[in-house]
C-alpha cells in the first residue's frame, strides 16, 4: 500500500481502546483475579479472545469498559496526547469511532487525561456496537485514514483507503495485508503529517 501523507480532504479516524487508552496491565490483573495468567503479549484483543474462554473474555472486557474506577486510572498509550495535540495544531480533522456499548466510562477516561472536551466531544466521537459498524460510520463521515489495534477491525474497514494497524507490542510482526503496520504514535505522525 502506498504511503500517502494527508491532504486537505483527509479525515483521520481513531480507535480508543488500544490506540489511545492502554488496557494491557488492567487486562492482566483482571484475568489474574479469575485465575487466568496472561502475558503482556497476549493482551491485544484479537489475541486475547483466542487464549481464554469466551465468557471470561467478555467478563474482563465488561469490567474494562464499565468500571468507573478503572476508567479513571487507565493509562494512555505513550505519546498519544502529545500526538493528538500536534495533529490538532496541523488542522487535520480527526474523529474517534469506538466499539463500546456505553460512552460513560470512555468519557470518564478521556476527561481524566484532559482529552475531553479539548480533543474529543460529541461532535467527533462515535460509539458503535459491531466491527462492521465502524466502517459504516467511517464511510458516512468520509474517513480517509483509520488507526485501529485489531486486525479484524482493519479488515472490516473496507471503505477506508488508508488503514493503520497499531501494534505497539509487535505481536503482529508477520501479518500482511492492505494496511500499514505502525508501533507508535510517533510513527503515525511520520506517515501522515
């Protein structure tokens, strides 16, 4: 896939969990509480779902996304806030499209880190239910570039010309497809700005 820098028609789409918020250590701890040992490299969602039983996976995901205490203390991915500040300063429009059943704890996390409403608010933040719904929303908005940490979501984003698989743990090293693999916000900035 050609590496195209953004232009005046660019709209950048971003995932929340795994791209802006780092749930890795919370996933390890929540799994440990129910007797499951996960390594850091097993915490990306598309990998984690293959490593543990379905009900345990959904229980962990529910706590991650619906527990207000966890929401207040979930760390950011390194350089996320600085990069968002830089992208905003360039005038590149960006949106967040996240698969969350409710927005409450997401907004709590974003407020905790000073990202709501300075970077995200209800005009550029959208919550959908299914992976395919991300593509529907991205197409409706006109998203031209999208960053997500799940290969299965990247595959579902059929309408988005430039897709970036965010892989900070380098767990998808041999995965190939019609997307760019990036492992940091710094690398994303290099490619789009």
